[in-house]
C-alpha cells in the first residue's frame, strides 16, 4: 500500500515516515500543497494523509481541488485545528476521516486500516435493490438495519434474484440455474420453496420494506414494493 504524507514540519513528517514504513507501507512525503497536488496527478496512492496548515495553498484548498478534479483517493486529515467548524469544513471538503494532533500512533494506524478496507470494499462489484447490498467478492450481504448471514445456497438464490431484479423467476428456472438440476424426476419445488422461505425470513423479517415476493402460480421476484 502506497501512502502520500503531506506535511510541512520536518520532524512530524519524519516520524510519520518512520512509523508507517515500520508497518510496511510505502511512504512518499510532500511538504507543500502544490507539490502534493502534482504528485497525486502523476502517481497512484492508496491513501493521502493531509496536514491542514501548509505553506502556500492550505490543506483544505488542496483537498477541494483534488475532489473537484475527481480524485477519489481516501484522505485522512491530520491537524492541530480541532474546533467543530474545522472538522465540518474538512469533511465538507471531501476528507474521509479526521484526526486531531497530537494523536496516538496506534489510532492513526487503525484509521488508516479502516479507510483502506473501505476503499477495497468500494471496488468490489455489488448488486443491490432498495437498501439491500450484496458484495460478490466478500460475499457480504446487508440491509440498512445491518448485516445478514446467509448459507451458500441462500446467497446464490439471492444473487440470482438480484441479477434478475424486477423479473419474475419461475421454480423451473431456479432449479436449472441455481440448483443446476435439469434431469430430476421429482421437481425441486418444495426444496426451492423452503429455501425461499428461509431467505425471505433473513432478508425481510421485521423490515418496513419487503423485497422478496411470491407471484402466485408463477414464481418469485425481488423488487421494492409489491409486484
Ligand atoms: Ca503543518
């Protein structure tokens, strides 16, 4: 992981470099907003640690410019300013997190890890409808109320419904595409119904908006609102 540290105070910059390199991060230090801006435009970083009080263009200006240019790299603002207004300004300008000096190095590391993790999650392909999200790589499923634990089969079923969201899928289709069973003498209808019931309990139980619906005589559909 490659980090850009934007800090004009030599002592602080050196301490950050030493500590972060000790944690196996690759560290590049820039001392002004202009040079940082130039670096970000020409090289890729996984995270930027940005001091706010810099000579020339200050950190907030740099941050706003980066975001205006569409740079999405996570930014952790480091600063001695700690008034509420400063925090709000920092976050409004596009910072992902905010740490007030002096801070414990362990806390800095924890925040960095959290931001890098979040960045990776954001890259994962996802399927969603209404407030349900399925991450196809981490295989995490969640609604706004929190995470949902699914079995492998339930996950496959939900993924299939989401890939066909808004369309009614029949039991025959599910048997063929999810269970991969085409030549069974007894239909899988009961098995499918049991899995749908379990999935629905996990996804829709006590939710104000139900997402998985049965269309009588046809099959099932995932969508926001009744079909
Ligand atoms: Ca400074």
